[in-house]
C-alpha cells in the first residue's frame, strides 16, 4: 500500500499565505486568527503571485485596499495597538516606491514596539532581466535593494531567495511579532521570480497552531532588591507607561497603588492606564504633562517605572526627577529596564506587580505624601477646567482652542469610544487635558511623532474596534497640517464602511512648530501659511468640501455650541463624518504643565533673541540628571 504523501507542492507565496492563515492566538479564552488580515496596494512586484495566493485565502485573511502604502501601514500599526499587540495585520506593496513609502510606518511600529508584517516585492534573484522597472542599482554591490533600507527600522528582516527559506524564516518573523520583549515590525522581501517558484512543502507547515503571548516572570532576587528599595521610600511614585496596557495590567496597577498608597502618573503612551476619577491618578507627566505629576516627580525619592521606555517627553530630557532619586524599572524588554541607572526587573508587568506587592505587603507610603499629591491634583484639575472653558473667569469669550475642542469631545463621547491623534500640537493638548473615562481608549502616537498617522490610524483602529465594540465610535483629532499631509483614508473608511469621526482643527499651518520657532527667538518662517514664500494672501482650505468630495459627511462650525451639535449629528450618522473648525494659532495653547525639554540652538546668531534663548536652554540643563 502506497504511503500517503506528507508534502504539498505550492508556490512560495501560496505557502506563505497558507501558513499565515493557520496561525491562531488565544485571547481571553477565545481562539482567533493571529493575523486580522492585511492592507494591500498591488503593482507588478506583488500582484501576479502574491495577489493570486491572497485571493485564494481571502475569507481567512481579508485584504483591505489602501490609497497610499504609508497610510495603510499606519492603519495596520493602529490596529495592532488597539489589539494590545495580541493580533497584527500584514501590508503588501510592489517592488519600488510602494515599498519605500512604508519606511516611515515601519519606523512608527519600531519606535512604539508594535507588530507589523510587511510583505514587499523585490528585484529578481536570477538577475537575468536586470535592470528591471523600479530597480535601484548599486554599482559596487548588486545584492543591495531598496528593501535593505528597512533593516534599520525592523526587528526581523529577511530576503527570500529560495522557496524553502520560509519554512524557517516565516515562523521566526511571527515569533518576533508576538514577543513582548522584542516586539516590532517584521519585513520579508519577496523577489518577483521566487514568489512564483514551487516547492514540496511539508504538510506540518500548514497545521493549525495556537500561540500564546508569553509572560516572563520576574527573577526573585530582582523582586527582593526592588522590595528593599521600595520599603525605605518616603515619597514613592509610579510612572505608568504603555506597557501596562500591553500586559493587560491596568487593574493590577490600580490595585498595587491602592494597596501601598502610591500616587501614579502616566506617560503619553500610558495615557488611559487609569481613569480620571481614580484617586491615585495624578495626571500625565513630562514636557506635555501636568503641574501635579511633574511636581511629584521632582520630589519623589523612589520612582517605580512600569512598562515605559522613558522617552525624553516623559522625563523632561531627564530633568523632572531629582538627581538622587532611585529608579526601579519593571519592563519586559531588558534594553528599556536598564536605562539611566535603574534597578531592572525584567519581567511582565502583571506578574511583576503581583510579586512585588507580596514582597512589600506591609508597606504603605506616608499619608502626608498622598495628601500633598491630592492637593497638587486638585489644583491641576481646576486649571484644566478653566483651560477647556470658552470664557475667562471674568466672563469674556475666548477664541477657540485645542483644549476647548478636547473638552467638548471629552464631555460628549462614550466611555468606550477610541480617541486617536498624533504629531503637531494635539498630542500635547490631549495628553494634558484629556480625562480618561475607561482604560485603554486613547491612542496618542508620539513615539515617532508622525504627521499623517491620524486619519489612517483612525481607519485601522476602527477596523479593530468593529471586531469587538462595533457600536462605539473612533474619534480622530487632527490639525490642518496633518490633514493636508495624508487624508486619503477618509475615502478608505467610506469605501469599506468603517465609519470614523474626524475633527479638523485648522490653525493655519504648522502652528506648534511656529510656536517653538518664535519661542526660541527665531523669526516666523515657513510654518504658518501666511509666513511661507510666495504667499501674499493665505488661502483657507474648505476641509468640509474636500471631505464631502471623498464621500464623507462634513460640516464647518464656528463655535463650541455648534461643535457640540455637529458632534451629536456625527455620532448619530452611519457614515464617516468630518467636522472642521478654526482654532487659535497663537495664544490658545495649554500654558501650564510643561517640563524642560532639550532642544538645539545656534551658539552664534545675529538675532539677540536667539542667543538669549540658547542661554536659557543651557541654564535649564543644570537640572539634567546624568546618564550614568
């Protein structure tokens, strides 16, 4: 009797897609495909072979057509963030500019430690037809391709030069995407000829596999060391980062803080770890933080940093903490846990918090420290109340500001609505003024601070949201500069029936960089539209008309009352809805809560204001914590 065949002959791309479709993950007791599908724009470098393979698996791995390779990869990044890194999406592009368009998105994923699988076309391995369309030739190294550019912005990179390679390479790429410590983008370069080459693949490659996101436990000696430090603290402070959410440890964070009487402050990525009404939530810290959080950081003697990479906007370029303060860093990534003389606890946040709490069972911070923290928080809340108001304390009307817009959205949105923003002035304003109603509902992309992420990210977040909370809204806050940079996924959201609400805050250009420019003594130049070369009378874009041309419902409003009414209409609508309004480019910024931030500056200038600003920067450096 003839033995049954243990292999199947497939092309490389057929095998790749078939393997990907067989990968599952266990989430909250349910088993689902680990890959939620993909975003794709086809060209000659991926349509014939990879496109054929994706069509065969279109029910298992649905493909969404983007309008721009960069933006569709941003949508995939936002999807992964919404799914707390437990699921991901792939993106595919052709062999030339479609691929290089995704470099920026890869950098977003890499910076923010988020999974993104890129399947990109490449030049022919045989080189027989060289040079081919869109091939960039390197005279001294014919092996180089534009795909090599992704090595600096990926966690895993490979070029598939033989069909058998994916047997080893693809599982390694997926493992990287799921690794809590090494999570980041994975890139597979797929040469056009190899995509169609066939191979006898073992059937085991396509057996269904259920993955589980591992939780590395802490080393008992590290917990003991951390417990000894914490037990002697008089003014302990928890700095909670985005890793708390990825570990699903928001409940453990709150329980730990309550058990040990320790105030909590949040990073930008950690915004929405705790609700605003949590008594121990003392607000966001850092350059775009709150007076309350920064005041506590300045006095704290023990810093418990959880799931944060301690970016400069969190640390005020390392000036917000006292020089003598000790840092205990709980992080699943060794690299992040060992920053700035920290005592590292390399572990999953949920497990580490439980272990540390058991090790310091009887410890509670002095009530006087909590009373001081609560007093600081009350003062900050009063400031935000005033900051979001459309009138001054004396009853005079204010011009519309980011903070006022944020206040309207905050008051009117559902507690489970998703808020998305990025780059420009809005991340700072949302971070400082937002009052979280439910954990894990805010996506402020400020790791790579990428303009253009907002609308694309909103589309990706909405695709993820529909899978679990279809009745809720994704609300995008975007400035006019970012809107003009990348807006085509308004059309994508309409085309795919994935409604988003987009609020366009028009301040006449790149106003936050204008603020930095003039705030450092420079002349206004090339940021606000009126200060650009060749502009005699600035042209105001009709954003509502533009959005309607892309298929969205849209309107322009001129007051906070009109915004409330328009937002209510948007919430009732079944279609993507854009609301445009003018905001103050000059005085409408949140003035409080800022920490020092290290910026470059000319040592020599003909402008006295520039020299004075440089001297002020150097003066601020005196508080900078040494890096070793």
